[in-house]
C-alpha cells in the first residue's frame, strides 16, 4: 500500500469526525422548536427522578439533591438550569454554570447526577391532548 | 548475567524517569483551569510520554509507564473515579497509537497523536456513560473530538520534535551500557 | 479530492439552512403560547391571532379571567365566593357564574341518578386528595360525611341571585365542573378578540374557533389511561370542548391499592367501574366536564344512556379491557 494511500486512509476518517463534530455543534445551537415545551429533567443513576416544566415557573426554584456520595443544589428557572453548589470532589458541575439550551447536560460524575433541559412535544401535528 | 541485570536496571531507571515525567505533566495540566468546564477535557500532555515510548521503546514498556502514571496520579488525586476514567482513555489511546504506528511505520506522528487523543476522549466518555447511565454524555462528544484533535496535534508536534532532537536512540533505550562480553555470550547461545 | 468533499458539505448545509428558514415564516397568522398556574394545575394556551399585539392583549385578558374565576370557585381559599357560600347560613348572594355552574351540575346530577354530585365537599375534604393525599379516611368519618350530601339541599333563587344550603354541614365542591366552565368562559374571550386557539386546562381541552381562521378542524389526542404519557387515539374536532376523566391524573397508592380523585357519592370511596377514561365532547365545557365525571363513575352502559339525554354531546369511552366505545360517526383514529 503506497504511503499516500495510507495517509488518506488515516486522514479522511479524522477529517470526517471533525467536520461532523463542527456541524453537530452548530446544528444543536440552532432552532428552538415551534411546538413543544421545555422541561428540566433530573437523572440520578441514569433514571429520571424529576421533571419540571419550565415555562410555568414564574420564580426560580432551588432543589437539593442528595445521594449516597453527597449533595448537589440545583436552580431551575423559566429559561435555564444550573448546579450552584455541591460537595463533590471535582466541581465540574458547578463550573458548568448556567445552561439555557436543550440537551446540554450538567453532569456530576461522582454523584451520578445529570441535570438537563429536554423538549417535550405534544405529538407534532396534534393541537392538544385531553386527559 | 551482569550485563543483563545492568540492562534491566538501566531500563527500569529510564522507564521510571519517563513515568515521573508523565506524572508531572499530568499534575501540571490538572492545575491549569479548564476553559471548557466539561468533565474530561484535559490537554493530555502526559500522552507525549506514551507516544514517545511507543516510538522509541517497546509497546509494553509504554504500557507499564502508563499504568504506573495512572495509579500514582489516582493515588495523589485521591479518587478512584478519575482512575477509571483515565484508565479507559489511556488504554484506548495507547492501543490506537500503537496500531497506527505500525500501520504508518512510525511516520506522520501528529496524525497518530491526534487519533490517540480522539480515542482517549472517546474512552473517557464511554466510562462516563457507564457511570452516569445516561445517554446525555454523548452530547459532549463533538466538543471532546475537536479539543482532542487540537491537543493531539500539539502533543504530536512536541513528540515529533523530541524524537528528532533527542540524543541517540541507544542511550535512551538504556542499552548504551552493553557489556561487550554479553554480545559474545549471546552469539554462543545461538 | 478532500477539498471538493468539503465544498459539497458546506453547500448542503447552506441549502438546509435556507430551507429551514423558509419553514419558519409560513402563514400570516401569528401564534403564541402561554402558561399559568391556576385552579391547582398548570394551564397551557396556544393562541392564534392576526398580530402579536392582539394575542398579547388576549393573553392578559385570559390571565385576568382565570384569576377572577379562581376567586369565585376555589374550594380551598377562604374568601372565594364558593367558600363564602359554604360558610354562611341562609341565602347568600353569589356571582352568576356560580348559579350557572350549579344549574348545569344539578341537571347532570339528576339525569345521572346522582353520580355527579357537587355536594360532597366534606367527603372530598376528608380524602385530601388535592392537598395531602396518602391517607385513607376512617369508614366512620366517610359515613358521617355522606350523611351530609344531596343536591336537594341546594336552593337556588335566580331572581335574587342567591343560593342557600339547607344543611349547614353540606359543602359544595365544584371541582368536577369548574375547569370546564373556565374553558367555556375563556373561549368566549378568545373569540371576542378575533382569535382562535387551544386551551389546555389541566387536561381539559377547550378549542376556540377554527384552526387557521378557515374551517380547518383541530387534531386532538386522548391520553392513554394505561400509559398517560402516550396518546391513545386522535380525533378531528371543530370548535368544542373535549374533557376527559380518568383515574390516572391524581391518586395515591397505599398497600398496593390505588386511590384516585374521583369519588363515588354512593360509596364515599374512589369510584370503580368498567371505564378507564371517559371523554365527552360538546359545545359547553362545563357540561362536558360534568358529563365526563358522571360517565366515569357510572360505567359503560349507564354512561351511554346518560349521553343520549344530551344530543349535542359525544362520548369516547376507553374501557378497562382496552376496548373503545364512541358515539356513532365520530372520526377516531386509534394509535397502534
């Protein structure tokens, strides 16, 4: 196999991955949905433990989430979520600051916690659901 | 026998030195505040050592140094979690760079290093996925791929520079103190 | 070679971007969503109107009306008109809204043989479903509460606009009808502003006007009682109210038994029937609300009879076995 060929074989996947990454980031920062509403979701150990609809919050609410390894304090308001206090060793979660976009999770690895804004869609096309 | 043990000694000394260097690099980079507060974004400076060892030494020697560095780093940081994290990343990085070095016959070091860094970050993300049991970790992937490419390029260039500029391979390999008699002994055994 | 791939990707992205932005500015009608917290639940409105100012004004007026009606109908607030009525003796002057609602409730109550009963306020209080669920009341207390209910204990004087309770221990609770009535009032406000929309009042849907100003109908989903996050069926509906009663909205579980919030006035306990969820559609939201509650308590056969007495109204019953009973000719599309 010639050297040039080898170079391409190496270069192309890397280039594709990088381009895809750039596109992914650009696309994920675009477009708020027209239908659907945002909920702040709290996942502990992978399971959804709480879901709070954000547009119904006139004031920010604060929640303390306790797990075996420690605690996290979360603030949720109409437009954003943040973890503002925690006793975890790395403090990656508090360093993340305030997140306003959907699907940008704030995670606390030692505490197995993920706080993220998700989109709930009433079935696109449906004008409402009774029940 | 004497030359053998001397060889081993000097090899151990050399590897120990590299492990120390890797450890120091690791500690230094963890002191640098992360511009992107996403868990796992580290410059990966310590991989300079891993790559260098893969080029100049034997792969298992690079592996040992990696393990030693990881264990010591975890002991110093006091956290088992970061050990798992770095273990997965470090091993994947090592493996991918080793294979790629064979494939490229040790050319295009920066590309090898970039690939290693991408695998390193991917490995860390996989562990995070397991620990958090949440699909959300994958949203970090594009950011980690891009930062991995940048740091990989950086470490690759540094490694390339070192490889070209460092003193003769024999000395670094720890074989410079070969006993002439050992050569005769080996020749007779064959 | 690598370069041309890059160029192709970039142009594809541009085309996508342009296409997406076209979708965003389709139609001349403006729409807006709002939500507010009232009546113990969250209300979501999707409003369509000729321009943003109208919609904004509409939103404010809707909010005002919700707040106003809450001061009329709230069972929990001590200074609401309803509480005034519940705490006073003799004829009490009440807003016309209370009389309107009581008349509907009494009518449905009578036709349903007492299944719908707005006089079980003391029983509802006993179960605390809305405030502090989790405790099953004593049988004794339930019987005491039941002794003090009965729609014959309400006397309405329309000329004087007064209502009196002949039994001071009987409390009127309008939870089964109030949200439907709210929808009925809000709809009028929406139409008065020249707008249309979908009002979701904690699960009660009030459709106002028509979609897109033309004669287009709305597409409405009915929640799956067995899996409330999913949609069980879809209906095409015009300008009407769609109200569903089911056991899955508010409940608590104790020792493996589920206690939900719709109490059967005959037993004093959460109702049990062959119906998992009862949906009623029609022109008046309050009537729909009353009928759906009554149907849920009655069970399939009696529910169908009850609706027959209200020709302008249609029903869709999802039974415990998963089957569906609906008014003839209803356009229903059942998922799966």
